[in-house]
């Protein structure tokens, strides 16, 4: 056990980011209660942890109350891919709003520190570039992305009101696009789409003209940032941007994926989804100063590891289909 082993609840723990966080905290010697309703997450993501006596997996939907005893809560539950969060938009808003109320109520009762996985989407389609935490954002309140964006904005409001009203120890991380192993092949997000398309020799689908930009952070860097934020003293609440400031166009991403996979697949252009932000890049000065954190994994290196993961997954799925 770690010297200061803690009981840690991770909601959305069987998802992409959550499963990496479970692994990191188990390896650090803590007790981890991984809670998930398996909407976009899966048991397979935490399979290797099930043997550990400090790890517990629980099926639960955070829109319902939860009574457990823990020291820290990482609130990650919420589908993150536009395809999935738009599939049942009312449930997406409930997860961010009712779910946050329940987790904040729990934190209040047991006096736990609580961290919210917020998002760069709170900035919407920004007029300020790069985005720093003082920017209030430009979000459409009634569009197809609003269930996610406004849900996350309301969750931030709740976190800060529980701080002001009940003096809770809160941490709000604004996570920018993150990628890596354990994204789902059919997740709909750009990195997983492009890699799966390249590996299976299907056309790479670029939405719009491919000139929109994003900045992608490798999962290990992001998880390191989240844990550092949780470990700060009570006065540090955030919001704090966590992401990689290296910005590039979706066209450049497509070319890099083609190059790294050696795929000869063609590129197809599809309509740009409604309210798709044109550009996005974090200003991470606050994370550098407060957490002494900055991402260290280069895009090509992170993509190579992610491609290896999808290669293995597609091969084992193909073998499974043959068997
Ligand atoms: P993910 O979809 O892989 O993980 C979300 C997990 O939450 C899944 O396991 C899902 O089954 C679970 N879940 C959803 N609704 C739930 C509910 N009501 N109760 C219990 N569990 C529920 O997505 P991810 O990329 O791992 O994202 C994790 C968190 O980080 C999300 O809150 C997301 O908004 C935030 N985030 C992620 C990114 C990114 O690029 N990956 C960027 C910004 C913010
Ligand atoms: N809650 C929970 N677990 C707890 C304590 C509270 O799920 O251990 C939920 C409960 O459903 C409540 C919500 O958190 O509705 C907010 O709790 P709070 O104490 O802030 O408000 P109240 O109970 O007064 O509504
Ligand atoms: N995108 C794309 N092709 C795809 C999937 C996404 O060109 O197959 C684009 C999408 O329109 C957006 C960017 O890639 O401009 C990032 O999309 P993603 O869904 O990964 O994240 P988000 O829009 O939430 O940043």
C-alpha cells in the first residue's frame, strides 16, 4: 500500500480516460472504486485490474444517488464523443447536472475532495485564441452539441456553488481533445476514426474542408495532469486547462495517420457537423505554473502507440470472428 493510501471513487471509470486513471491510482497503491453504467465504457477496459483486491467495479448510473465512503472523487462519467452524447441528449444533460449534484452531495456528506472532468467545449466555437481560463466562451444553448456543452457548463456552476455555499474542496479540469489506447473503434472521434479507417483500408472521412484545427494530448500526459490537480491544496480549485498546445488541421492529422500506418486509403470529404468549432488550442500557463505540468508525448509517438493498440484490437476481433 502507498504511504497515504486513499479510497478513491472514479465515475466513468470503465471509459477511455477513466480506465487509465484507475490503472494509475491502483499502481500508486490506492483503493479504487470504479463506477460506470457501461454506456460507452466496458469491463474489458479494466479487465487487468479485476484481480487486484484494492480494485472494485460497480455498475451504477450517477443520475441516481450513491452512498459510499470515500476520500476522493474523480467525476468522469459522461459520454465524450459527439456521436454518443447526441444519441440520448436528455440523458447527457442529466448525467452532467443530476450526476454532478449527486456526486457533490456525496462529497459533502463524506467530506471528500472532488474533481470534475470538464471540457474545452465550455469555450464553444471560440473568438479568443488560444483559449485561457478567463474566457467565458461562445456556446450555442439550443444546438445539437448543447446537451454536452451546457451540461458541462452547469456542472462547473454547481461545483463552484458547492464550494461557495458548503466550502467543498473542488477541482475543475478543462480537458482538451485527448487520444490514446482504449478509445473505442466506433467511438466517432477523429483520431479513432482515422486510424481504424487507415488500418482497414477504408476512405478517411474528413468533415468540411479539413482546415479546422484541434490540439491533441496523449492520454498518459492528461492523466498525470488530473492526478497533479487532485493533489493540490484546498485553495486551488481551477478551472485549469489540461491539453497539448500543439495545434494542427484535420487534414494534417489525416496525412500523418496515413504516413504512420503506411495505408494507401483515399480521403473522402463529408459535410461539417453543425456548430463544429473551427479552431481550438489550450493556453496551459496556469497548469504549468500551478501544477508544474506540461505534456511531453509528441503527436507522432502517441499516434504510433495508439495505432499499435488498434492494430491488435482489429486483429483479435478478426480472429474472434473466424473462430
Ligand atoms: P468515455 O465515453 O470513454 O467515458 C465516459 C464513461 O462514463 C464511460 O465509461 C460511460 O459508460 C460512463 N458513463 C456515461 N454516463 C454515465 C452515467 N450516467 N453514470 C455512470 N457512468 C456513465 O469518454 P472519455 O473520453 O473517457 O471521457 C471521460 C470524461 O472526460 C468525460 O466526462 C468527458 O466529458 C471528459 N473529457 C474527455 C475528453 C477527451 O478528449 N477524451 C475531452 C474533454 C473532456
Ligand atoms: N447524495 C448522494 N449521496 C450522498 C449524499 C447525497 O447521492 O452520500 C445525493 C442526494 O440524492 C441529494 C444530492 O446528492 O439529492 C445533493 O445532496 P445535498 O446534500 O447537497 O442536497 P439535499 O440532500 O439537501 O438535496
Ligand atoms: N472529424 C473529421 N472526421 C471524422 C471525425 C471527426 O473530420 O471522422 C472532425 C470533426 O468535425 C472535428 C474534429 O475532427 O472538427 C474533431 O472531432 P472530434 O469528434 O474528435 O472532437 P470535437 O469535435 O469534440 O473536438
